[in-house]
C-alpha cells in the first residue's frame, strides 16, 4: 500500500502543470488569438490568421512552462523567478513586429499590424497565466478599437500629411486619367505615388487599373464619389494605409 501511495504522489507531481486547467488556458489563448487574427486576415494584412494564432498560442505555452516547467529542480538551495522566462516573450516578439513594419518615403506601413501582434502576445500570456478575464476583456477592447474607432477617425479633421490609397479602373484613350489627376489636384490632394496595371476585362482590351496614393487634408469620400462620375471610369475603391506618419 505504501508503494501505491508513493506512486500516486509521484504521478501527481509528474503531471503538475499539465492538467485540464492548463489545457483550458491554452484553448482560450488559441481561440482569442484566432479571433484577432481572423479580423486581420479579413482585412488582408501582412500578418493574418495563422501568424496571430501561433503568436498567442505559443505565448500561452511559454508562460505555462515558466510557471511549472522547472518545478522538478527546485530545492533548498535552488530558487527560480518564473517571471524571467515570461519577460523574454516581450523582447522576442519585437523581432516579429519589426519584420512587419515597412518604411517607404514618408509612409510607415505595418505599424498597426505589428502592434496587434504585440497585443495578441499579451493576450496569450494572460491566458497562460490563468488571467482569463483580463484576456477576454483585452480581446473585446481590441475589437472595439478595430471596428469602433475608424468611424470616429473619419469624423476628425485630417492632417495635410494624411494619405489614402485609391484604385481607379477606367477605359483607355478617353482622357479619364487626365481628369482623375485634375480632380485630385483641385481638391487639394497631392499624388504621392502612382502605379499602373493594364488588363483585359471581358471583350474590351483597353481597361486600365491604377493605384493612387493621395496626400492631403480633404475628405476622401467626396473625392471617390467625384472620381466615379468621370466619363470612362469603371470603378473607384479605397484601401487603408496603416500607420501613416512623417
């Protein structure tokens, strides 16, 4: 009976940190990280569903390892600081975030995505630490920022350095491009970048798509509406430019 008791105690010690509680923490980190990554994937950002899910999931595992992974070496003369391993996650995630940021001329792109990866890491750490309520609240706060702040930003006064990316599709040889550029200038926008792509659409071989990066303090909505009314223009759409700065 004594041997059975020792075996049970040993099994309990062996599975310390590997129970249903820890599995639940990992599952929560996986779910919350995937939700954040799904929003990024839908918006077609450089880091999407898989990247964010892996970052949050791995962060939770590292925190759990930091809490329970060294219990077998603890003794009278051995003491450990569990926070030291977890602290290295914050430093290490900087390498991933740095790889997502691109600087081109006066535009910084990927800054928001890098910040979201950092936030996902924090959510995973909180889930791994057993702070499930904080992890859920921060995830909900992220979606509030992602979906609630853009309408608010649209109502704020734009800086004259603000940029927007427009895709204009039009028929060639009808003077549409000249009118598009003229309208942008008349509304106080500067063309920071222009790239052109010729393609076929149906039976018409003269359809062209251009990408315009316009910079100015004017409202983008009225500009898009006016450009869409130009004769020969097939369509106008806008794309978000993340983290635009000087």
